[in-house]
């Protein structure tokens, strides 16, 4: 049973008590689920949302027709940010005038889809979007219960090749997970992991192991034969196993370590940029294929809203994190969440996302993660990537790519630049 919650009400909800640490759809990020039945209006929280939306104008401007007055309104109901041509096309699509549900379970990594609602970006384009809490993106978006959602590429790519009815439409952010050891461990480099046991937390063959495969492969270690894996229920249990010597290292969400073990653990490998690691695109937004095929103009503006939200998350991180706390979508300590948030390089270009997907697809085929041997990387990309709204179509958009990449069509802008 999924719980449906209108974010426009939650923006005005009374602030619930903060939990010490909670899980989210994309690692242990202190995501915090919305309170059951939270509908009590709070002027202060509503004011936060209104003020935040006003400030968001500096991040990326909505698409504008360049017209004013009656000419700009283009008839009853047309948002100024939508061209007359697109508005006419939207009205012919089956999604027009309906409430569109997307998946959001709280937390930093998957936040852009929610911020697009909280900041009014979907509404700018005449789209009534409401989040739903539920199971994974693969289950909800793949079946059409939700129409879009964000998660690890490592979680979603193999199901896409196995026929799950969704495709990636935007990159979300870099990094968020690393292999950690205790500071006093004899393991100093990735090479030292050979012959060791590494903990994962979501089962053999799932995202944690898939991420480790590519990290180790990139370091010249055969992840299929030169290390052992132990599936442990949760991160806290993995820490206990490290302390007892049952395992030698573990993959963790960077937030989990920042919040709990920042002075006791260090990274050996990471997909998060910094600390000597190049990093890699970690998460992406996927959209239901049937919805996309029948509603391409709606899809364009949904992705446009999400890209603007990703830019806002990067350039106005303090305000974005505060909004997450104020609407009960995040728990823990503000400074820890902000440090983690700023490490993610939200709002990536189509070019870096497409490049990462192609590299991941090729590696998964070579390493046997994708088991359909007849598939090539190009075949996977045809299934997995749809550019529903090119970066250059979003007025004022900049991106957070931490490295140069061929084919990028907009400028890179980092926080406080």
C-alpha cells in the first residue's frame, strides 16, 4: 500500500520531531518520511516555501514565450512559461489536466524530483504533480504506478535491459557511496582489498555489489574473483562486523559515515568526487516508457522542472537543505546533511549522464552484470536513455559537471561562482 501525500499541503505542515538517522531510497541519508496525515497549516513553513521559490528564480528561469499581456496568456489556463504551440500539443495528450504521481521517499540523493514540486516548477508548466511514497523506482515507475522517480543507476539499469518499462531521462548527481575501512586498518589502497571480504547491504547482484564491481574493476582488481562479498542487513551491523573482524571493509553511503564515523573511517574507493577520486554519475531520473510515448510534451516540461530543481539544489544548497528539513523530508544534523549535499554536484549535463550510462553499460556487459550476452552497449543505450528535454532547451540552465565532457551544450556553474 502506497501513501499519497500532496507536497503543497506538506509545505505548510507543522515541523515533525527530527529522527536521529533514517534510511531513504538512495542510501542512508537521513531522509525522513512525511508524517502520517500531516495537514495542519503553518504560516512559517508556508513562508519558507514562498521565499524559497522567489529565490529560486536566480537558479534557472522558466521557459518564456517572450510575449506580454493577453498575448502572453494565450487563452485561458496557459502558463506563460509554456509556448502556445506546446500548450496546444499538451492539451491533446492524455495526461493533460490530470494529477501525475511520482515516487519520492525522502532524502538528499533523490531530492530534485521533490524540490521541483516544492518550488513550484512543475506548476510553472501547468503540471499538477504529487509525490507518492512507495516501493522502488523499478517497481513503481516500471509498472506505471508512478510516472517518474530517481534512484541509483546501479539499481535500475539491469532491470531496464530485462524489459522493465522505463528509461532514464536526466542525470541527478555524482557520487554518494564509497568503500570504507577503519582508520587503523592495514588496508591502505584498493590493491590491498584483494583477498578481503567487503560488506554489501542489498543482496548479491544488486546495487551495492554492482557499484563495487566497477570501482574495483577501475583499480585493476577482478571484482568477480579477487574479493569476497558478505550481504549484511544494514550499515550498523556492518560496522559491528568490521569491529569483530568478520569483514575487512564495507560500502556505505557517505552520509552515514559523515554523520557517525567521520573521525574513525576513511575511503579506499569512491564514486564521489574529491579526496583523490574522480567520481562518477551515481543516480538518474527514470520515466515510465508508456507515459513518455503518449505524453512527450508533458515529459519535456517535467524534465525541465527537474533540471531546474537540480540546479537550485547545487547553487542554493543551504536553502534547499533547509526546505527539506522544514517539510520533514530530511533528518539528522543540518551541517552533516549540508556537507553531504554539497559533495553530490547536483544537476548534471545530458552529456556526462549519457557518457556514464554508456561506460556503465559496457562494463556491466563485460563483467557479466548484464547477462543478456546478445546485447551491446549501444543496444543498452537505446533502451536506457531518452533525451526528453535537452539541456539547451532550459532557459538559464547551468550544470554541475565536475569534469570536462564532450558534447556538453550549457555552461558549468558551481556553488558561489
